C-alpha cells in the first residue's frame, strides 16, 4: 500500500492497530516525522540540556508533561505508547526488548522527547528531483555511529550518529541547499565524502538500518541523526530508557513547510 498520500492520523491509527510495524520513510508526504526518547523525570533536565547543546542531532520538537504520553505541542490527541511502529527498551545501556507498544513499560514518572527526523526533509528532496536511494530501494535508511563527539551535558555524553544518502556531487550540492532550510529536522549535512574521516570503517555495514547501493561517481552524504541518543544510551548506560526503533518514527501533524526557515 502507498502510505505517502495518507494523513498522519490515518497512518497512526493503522500503527496503533498493529497493521504497520515497519519503517516509516516516505509515509505521509509533507508531514514531519520525529525520533522518540523517553526517560525518567530525574534524567529529563540533563537530557534537555544535552539537546540544547547538540541541536543538529537532537532538535527538539516537543517535550511531554511528566507521566503524560500525549505530545500536545505537535500532535494533540496522539499517544506515544501506541502510535510508533516499533520501540526499543534499554536497561543499563543494553537493548532489553523491541516491542510494538509500551504496555507494561510506561510509568508515571516518564518524560517523552520528540526530536526532528531527517525523513521530514526527504519530501522536499524528492520535490527537488533528487533520488533518495533508500526510498527507491524500499529499505530503511543506513545509519552509522561516528567518531564525532557530542557536547556533554549532565550525565549524557557519547558519539554522534549520522544517516547516509548517496548521490552525485551535483545532487549533493542541491541536497545541501534543500536541507539547510530545515534546521529543526537536522538541517544541512555534517560531512560528505570519505566515511573513514568520521570513523566509519565499512559503509556497507551500517550500525542501524540497511545498506544502500552506491553507484560509480556517487559520494556518500551524511546528516546528523536522531538515533544519536541510542548511541548515548550505550555510552551512559541509564537504568531505563525507551526510544523508537531506528527508522520507525512518530508521524506528527506538523507540516514540513512550517519547520522550514525559507
């Protein structure tokens, strides 16, 4: 089924009913998607400070009230316990479970953060005539843990994660122009060219997602990625943390156009 023309509420309902449990790239064209981080209240301020010091990988779209799963600023009426296709449960920095809803995991002391997602700028890239390879090949976007350190805040520290899209140098210049207008969903790339320069040993083996075909004459282009908090979780090892599964995003009611600065 083609979900690109569907409204977010309709797709979220299918997710809530368990009919969609896969990656959301290309769904609800024109609407912003978001990464999820859920932490206990006692860690929430440190993480909020971390996001303000690292706005490129962690651009905040919404923060819920303590104990509330409703993202009132970006999607009133939604429920973050059920409206994401797949979640990850981390305990002491280790992936403990991957689930399709948060029954049995949600607690009254939890705070949820929604962070801008690069899937949001893929619509404008497609509109500009650019090939978004993982959409063309119908797989999850490739993501890599880099050697680029995030700025520490409180207990939080760790490396930046990037997403990769491959294209010709000419297309890369156009992609930079398109995405730089959307800083609330990661903005311009952080690197393009040699993957080893940012600590990526094998571009054919992403740390998250699936590899994309890179054709002769193309260069890999890397954007800051909202999976960064999952790498941070592995480094910091908080007792309890919930995230989305990489590529399985929350689809908001916010239009991408409303997040563009131009």
